[in-house]
C-alpha cells in the first residue's frame, strides 16, 4: 500500500453522503485508489475506523485499526472489509463511549451487541467469515452503520440526543454556509 496520496477531506455531520446507503463493491473492482486515500486519512486524522463515504466515496468499504494509537504501530493491525455484513450478533449488549471523525468534539454512550460475526471480502476479494469482540467489534459496527447512512448519534438515548442537539445543529449550519 502506497502512502503517496494525501489525506482526503473528512465529510462532516450535515453532509448528505453520510446519510446515504453505500453501494456494493463489484468483484475485482479496482478500489486501490480509494483504499489508499482511506488508509492515509485514517492515520492522518488519528481515527481507529473509517468508512468510504466519510471521505466522499459511496462504496461499501471500511478500514479499521483498533490498536495503532496504543501500540504506535501503523498497519500491523489494519483490517480492510469490503462489502461487510453482520450475519450474527450476541444477544448480550454492552455500553461504550463512541465518537466519530465526522462529528468532531461530540461523544456519546451507545449500546451495541458484544460479539458479531461478519462476512466480508478481504483486499484480495476472498470471502471471509470471522467473529469479533471488544473494541474491534464495536468499531466494525460503528463503521458498518456508516455504510447504511447511520451515525452513532442516531443510536443515542433521547436524553443524550437532546443534550447534544445544539452542537449538532451548529455543525449542520456550518455545512450549509
Ligand atoms: Co464514525
């Protein structure tokens, strides 16, 4: 993977593309350029996960590296998911604080299943079925939500949502200027 492409601009709350359902990637479609932008942007903006529509591509691709901030090792735990689909999830939920590169300076407590089983294509378009737990599971769920036009703020309690509404409205207004 080359890193000679600069980071892309992150699409922010209020941008229409974040509300869209992303399109499936065709088998052996050339997504090298999008992937390079995604990976460069993931590390540049110090994220742990990024969905393609967050940098303006309506494609079902997510990139995740849940460990690099802690270990300071980029790429080692980088995981690429093409057309990811959650095919099973635990009944057990857990709460975690989430934030999002597309919604700066806002976080919230979100309930999600602890474990998930994901079917996806890897970078070589090989089909994989794998179970994830903990932080990884959490990030994958957050990113797959993006591919379906869903943001973590859509999953907050009414009370939390009310609290951050003024901030969200301000972000939205800034987008329309
Ligand atoms: Co996000």
